[in-house]
C-alpha cells in the first residue's frame, strides 16, 4: 500500500476537480490510501464517488469562509494549505499537488517526500483589464505562476510531472525544460451511457450543446456566433449553454445583439444526472476552447453516442483526430459552422462515427485504468530516487495488478 496525499485548492463541480476525486477513489479501490487536502469540499452536483473520498480540510469556520468568500479564499489559500500539508505530511509516502498554489507549496517539502505534480496546464498570463472575465483567483494565480520563482520550483523541486495530452507535454518541456509522463484522463462511461431523452417536444430541435465554465478560455462566444450563421440553413437549431462564470452576462448581451437570444438557453450548473440527459438529447457537442490542455466533455458526450466538434487548440483533439471519432476545427465561428452543416447534411454517417467513439471510450478511458497507470508512475519514482522501507514497490505493483 502506498499512502498518497492529493492536494487541490478547492473541490467543487468542475473538470479538474472531477479528476482529483475520481483518482482518489480509484486509488483506494486499488488498495492504496488516498486523501485530498483542500480548503473546502462542496460536493453539490459532483460524481457519486466524491462522497466516498476522504478529505483533509481546515476547521469548519475557516473552511466555510473559504467556500463563501472568494477573496478570502485567495488570501488564505497559501497559509492554510501549507499548514494542512505540514500537519499531515508524515502520514503519507507521496505528495501529489494539482492546481496552484498546491504545487508551489510542496517545494517546502522537497527532499522529505517524493512530489508528483498533476499538471492539467500551467497558468497563462492574464492582464488586469480581463480580471472580471477570469476572476480574481485565476488572475492572482497567473501573476504568481508567471515568475522565475515558479519556473525554478517546477524545474528543481518536483520529482515527476504528469500531463493529460501531448499539447501540454510540449508546453511543459518548453516552459520548464522538463520531461513529463502522459496519461489521458478517464471518463465515467457506465454513468454517462445510461441517459434518456429529455421531456417536452424539443426533440424536434437540432440541439447544439456547450458545457463548461463561462470564461474566455472556453470560448462559448463562438457557439453563439455559430448559431446566427447556421439558422438560415438549420432553422430548428437551438443552443444550450451549461455552466456559470464571469462571462455570463457578457454572453447573454452578445446573444441579444446578434438576435439569437430566443434560440439559446443558459441553464447554469446542472447535476451530473441532468448533464447526462443533455448529452443524450443533443445532436452535437461544441467545444471551441482556446489553449485548453485536455477537455473531458467530448468524451463524456461520446459515452452518450453524441458527436463532438472540438477546437484544434485543445488536447482532446489529439485523440478525436487520431481515432476519427469526431470533428476537429479551428475555434472560429466560420469553421465550427461549416462542421455543423457537414453533420446536419449527413447525420447517419456521423452517428456511426459517434458509435465508434463510444467503443473507444468504453475500451480505453476508464478511471480505473487511469489510476493503474498513475500508480505505475509512483512506483517508478519510488524505485529510483526514493526508498520507502515499509514496503517493496515491486510487491505494491503486483498487488495492484492482482486487484
């Protein structure tokens, strides 16, 4: 058994957060001890496995303050997470930070425990004039991350880096001069394949769907512009936008300016059960993200046999393109509109493509498989630089395989 401390600043509904809880749960299923250090854990609308994960959080008052006050969360993140890590570090064999400031703080413990960083993507620089669009948390994170100190920490105070795709692997090599292990994330296939059609008579609509936080990176404005471009040829087209974020009001105002507000539903956050129904109901999932390291939603949609159009500026495009299980396009309204019209004109062909994607996700993208590969990375680190006297890494690997 390996004891793993996973560290993520906040746990709430989100793609990166889902990865953390699925990883923790499946590590436990493989016979290891895994707990998540975090400022707070809001499990509303999160996967069911989140209820079975162990969390290490501050006292109730501080945790509640962080969950309700974003600014307080930003300023308390560094000292609170540091104290939690320091208090519990001796209970674990491996430290596994995820988003900043988690991986910055583990530098204080370098040499005491092996540190494996799950790098979904290094934070990008954000200008002050865009702070309202991305939020103060991401703005401050970008300021800290784009310093020589951050690059020094990653270059010399982390034992191993894990990334989700080739795009981010190249980014890490360029930014930090470091090699990294590539592990594609999993999908809760059995959950998302079981959906049903939604109620009402909207089934006659040609439904387009976007899922994600309303931020510049997710680029939902393209989906809104696309709707205006295709309505003359697909008059029954309709767009559902799932998610909340700092760009919510801006996107609504742009929809109104373009005269398509009556063809768009902003539904905010939804439960996974409700999201599953939208995946099954939709004709096409749109993923026009900019500089996105991975992208989980196209594969969740494929578990519902729904085809996706993904940006060529995201990591998910690598598999979508290689396996021919969706369309890849430049993240512009013109290119996405062209791809939608292709699907509309030959739905049977793209339905077969989605079925091929369904098989690929089922056979290759389980969370258990991801956790097994993740354990192999741990064992490689432990068997080279680190020696943990309590157990033999070879025996741990054997036990994991037997399970």
